[in-house]
């Protein structure tokens, strides 16, 4: 059986955890979002700058990283043979489809229970569960889940079906295929059944798997500071343009995506250096107490409820209140997710494995070296 380097396994796990925390902050906005221009508000200030810099800047590397990891892991042991393809797709039923349906149903059930209390109902103006027809419930369950972050699993399920075509294009066109997909992504073109971002970075994961020499070079300890500082500088520049009211969406879009590419490289280099230069690899709690996938699936709609509740309780009409809720609501939700995940893991381990797609089985060692074991570490979904 094809093996994956132990150190690389751990880096993927850590990268998954860091990216998951960033995903929570992507959804932490306490302001409406105005496309690539950041927070939608009449007056820009320190509150909008900080939220734009983090949620619309630093945290935006998370989704491309997840799709790349997902593609890389999917194509471990892949061969263009019917038996292998069917085996890969069959595994995605338990790792993607079943968790998707269960978490989507959980969102419907949670909203239904909360809407039983009349004082709370006005806070859910667009989705009154008891008034939905069967067709509307089915659409909500499958196409427009209340935990909106599940779009990632939906795209991955579709990508698993077209993976043989992705493999062929990447194998024979190599960088040319990636360049074509990059053009569609920078041009903000989508493919209807999934977004261009998901296809590009899933294909990049395939490309990295088919080019092991490149992966070996990526594990080399390059100096990460130039790329890291360049990324942060680019984000400050982009955020400052939004702060000053610059409204050319094309320029803002190009800067936004250039920052994602730079941040993609910077984040990997930082993770690479941290793992290689510290003893964090021995921190077994990363494998026994924290489930990145559970955080991903559980944090919404809990985060939205937490934000609305805190703003209602603490609201004073000031930006400082909005900022404090933005900064601390994600921390509360992440800690709650870790605690809830650990309780379920201990009390109902079988159920926990089902809702996390069998990704977080306890292991004797924090380092794994087989594709099947490595798949358990990541939310591949990503």
C-alpha cells in the first residue's frame, strides 16, 4: 500500500486545525459583507479595518488549503481503474455524504426547536421551519443547508465524481491545466455545479500528488519571513484601499486573490517550519481532544446564534461592542465545539465517528503513515 511521510501527515493535521480556526473567523463578521470591498457600512473605522483584515484577508486562505489537502489525499493510491474509482467514491459516502445529510438535518432540527419559542422567532425571519413544505425542507436539506459551511462537502462530493477527469487533465496537461483553472478563478467564473476555487485547488492537490519531487521541495526549510511579510503587507494595502472607500471591484478582486495565493504559500511555510523546528509533533492532544471536522460542522449555526445573542445582550450602539463580539464569539464557539466533540467522542464514540466521517479515530501514535489513516486526520472533506 502506498505510504505517506509521517512528518507530512502531522503537518497536514496541524494545517487542518489552523485552517479550521480561520474558517470560524471567516464567518465571524458582525457587519454585512460588500463583496471584495469588505464590510458594508457607511462609515469605515478601526472596527471595519480589523474585521476586514482578519476575515476578508488572513482567514481567506483556509478554503484553498482545505481543497488542496483534500485533492492530495484523494489521489493517494489513485489509478484510472473502475475498481479503484468505485472504492474511492464509496468511501466518500461515509466520509462526505452521510455527515453532510446528518449535519444539515441537525441545522433544520435546531432551528425548529428554537422557533418554538415566540420571543426567538423574529430572529429567524427567512427560514420558519414549521411553515416549510416537504419540497422546501428537501431543498434546505440537500441544496441550501442551514449550516451554510456544508457547501464545502457538497463541492467535494461532486469533485469526487469528476476526479478521474481531473486526474487525466492534470497528468497530461500538468501546469497548463492549472493555469487555465487559475484564469477562471481570477476571472471569478464558476462552473454551476461547483465553484472555480474548489476545482482549481482540488486539482492542485492532484498535481502535488503526481509530482512527489515538488512535495519534497516544499518540505525543505525555506526562509518563510519574506513571503509571510509580503502577504501581511499585501493584506494591509488591500484593506486600506477598502478603508479609504476605493470601489474598483476588479482591482480589489485581483488583490484579494493574489493575497490568497501568497498566504497559501506563507501558511504552508510557517506550518512546515513550526513542525520541523519544535517538538509540537509530540503534542498528542492534537489527535485525541481536537477534531477539526467537528469544529467545522458544529460552529454554524452556533456562531450566528452566539453573535446575535451577545450583540443583543451587550449592544450599546458602539463599534467597540461589535468588535469585541467579533473577536470573542469565535473563541467561545471553538471551545464549545472542542468540549461538545470530546463529550460525544467519550459517550457515543460510534455516533461521533459517523458524524465526523470516521476522520478522528483514536490512534496509538500521533503519527500515521498510511493513506487510510491519513484520511482520518483531515476534514476531507476541505
